[in-house]
C-alpha cells in the first residue's frame, strides 16, 4: 500500500491526531533519499507552500516529479496566488456564498476550511465549492456583504502551525477522513490496470446519460480493468492523472468539453469524444458538404448564405427546416412555413453565422438512431416525435419527449445500418449517434450525425443490457493498450 506522509514545518509541534500517517519536515522530505522513491508516497503539503520558491513550494514541485501526486499541486499553489485565476472563479464562488448566506444578517463572515470541511455549519457548501476549485489542505476564507450580494474578500492558505487550538479536533477528523478516502481510491487504483475519468455535468437539464447509466458505465469500466472516477469541469488540472477520458457531458467546440478533449489528447490519453469528432459533428455545414461529396442520401439541402437566401423557397419549397451549423438534439433547428417566417429566422441566425443549412421538411412518425462505436453498430432505437410536435423533443413544452423503441441490430433494415456506418466511418472511430429517416416512398435519408449520443439506462441499453456498456469500455481498454504499447516502442 502507498504510504501517506504529511509535510509540516515543525513536525515536533504537530497537534493533529491522524492515524497511520507520518509527519516529516520539508527539509527531510526534500533531502532524505527514502522519499525519492518513485510513486511510493502520497504527500499532503501542510507547510507554508504559497510563497514562490520557498521550501514548501519545492515540496510540491519535487513531489510531482517523484510521482507522489501532492496536495496542493504546484498548479494549485499558483492558481491560489493568482488574482486573475481568483477573478475567473469569483462568479461561481460568490453564487455559492449567496445561496448559503441568503438569510444571514452578518456583514462579514470568516471561516477556516480543512480539506473541504468547516466547523461553521452555515458555510459548509461554500467550503466544499472552494476546496473543489482549489485543493488546498487548510485555508481561511472571508466574505463581505455588499449591495450586490456576498463578495469574496480574501482567501489565505494556512500551515498546520496556524490551526487554532479549538479547531484541532475538527481539523484532525476532517484530515483523517479525507486521507482515508484518498487511501481507498489509491487501493482501487493499485488493483486496476489503468485509470479512467468520466466527465459529467450535474447541472445539465438533458445530459447524455442518466445517473443509472453512468453507474453502469463505471461498473463496466471496473470490469474492463479501469479505476474509474467521475470528474467535472472544475477538474481540468487533473487530466494528467488518468489514462482515458470519456466525455458524458454535452459537447461543443465553444465550451469546456472541447478543451478537456484537446488537452487529454495532447497528454496521450484515450479520449471519447476526440476533438476531431467534436469539431466535425458540431457543424452541420461540414456534414452537408461531406454527404454531398460521398453521395450519402439526405433530404434536399442548401447551404445558405446572404447572397443565396432568396433562392431557398424556389429550390426547396415550404415547409422547410433551417438549422444553425452547431445545432444538436433539437436545439437551434427551426421549421419554417412561409416567406415571412423565413425572412425573420434568417435575419436572426445570419447575425451569428455566415452559413446555415436549409433542408426540405420530411415528416415521419419516428427517426432512427443507430449508435456506432469503433466502426461497429452497438444499438438501434426508434425515437418517435413528441406529441403534437414535429421533433423528438418539444423544447417549447418543457422539453417533452416522444416515446422510443429499442431493437436488436439484426432487426434493422440493412440499408439503414449501411447509411449509418458509411456516415460514421467518415468522421472517425469514436462514439456516434446517426439519425436517419425512412419515408413512405422508400427513401432512406441521413439527417445528421452526433458525437456524444444519448445512452440512458432503460432506453438505448434495453436490448443489449450490460453488454452495451462493456463493449464501450472494452474498446477503451484496447485504445489505452495501443497508446501505451506505441509509447513503449518509442522509448526503446
């Protein structure tokens, strides 16, 4: 088992009672050959590490070089000291403070935080938020009330020597509990071949996987040989702790999911969705051009710009569907019935994008969704239109959804699967959902391809069951092994 050490400025004056933990001085940690063993220790830096290039700073710096994954990391130290980084975090921190302190009559609140816990009960949620953003073992936070609500006044790191006598029992318990939790994680990691992060967004109204599906992904990851952990957008600095990243938050080129994907790829992780898939699936203009070149059947389509907007009605007639290039999952898609409505929609959308997609409206009772992973079909669903609506999701009616039917792949017409595979294989070998319509006159038409498709427990997994999740996680394991083997060959 990995040994846990706490680095404190004055070990002989250490007051906290933490079982099965060694307390050493920064000089001892830096100079003693025992602590230079690669990956043999977990280091909690509780000396004054927040002055640039002092002994405490070098504890975290050398711990990272030795593979000891220190808390705090040097990046956390620099972020904590940076006014710019604090400014970026202020809206999130102050929103938490305004929720927690909305009934408080105080004008100023100051509290200590020990590994995300505080003895001041009313500030517990703020402490958790701060520790999630800045993994500093001990610090003091101060807020003041203004006419615009609660504002953060000061964050100041604390060394172990600054913990007050009255806080010692609370700080001891908080530290012991946190270290025990990290031990449990370390044991799980040591029993697994590789580590996987699943990126989720707890605030999403329509996430790509429900909670039960996420737990099934985690179980399948463990069965495949991964230690698996859910992370959020606050964990960007932790990407290099993992071997694989599975994005289960709605992706977009312009948000944090793309940054996570790109950073993970740069650091050699196996990533789904990869950055190229996000870019290609996010843009309907790219998809329309590719479908036209590759002769994949689609509804009659026109790439619209200011100079040809007057030709839409003549070429496609009414009703038509207008799509923003980055539209997805019924968002940014408009059904247009006449010229007047068309002019209004175009005026609005061409302000934000130089190109749009216009398609003939093809009414059907349902859309096919064929799930593809590793260039193989893994699920097939019929998504029926929402009641009295032309789309699967009625965003104007509290996101009301139509029913669905999941079928074995073998029960799906071959031409539907063929169109799905041909389309997905042009994008890559990631996880895709290909939407296809079958018309009464026998046409099989590609509507769009999405990366990051919905996989919800009780819907997409209804036929395959656990095998659906296992197929994805086994695919991840193959990817990680390929990456590791390629890196080993380069080193030789």
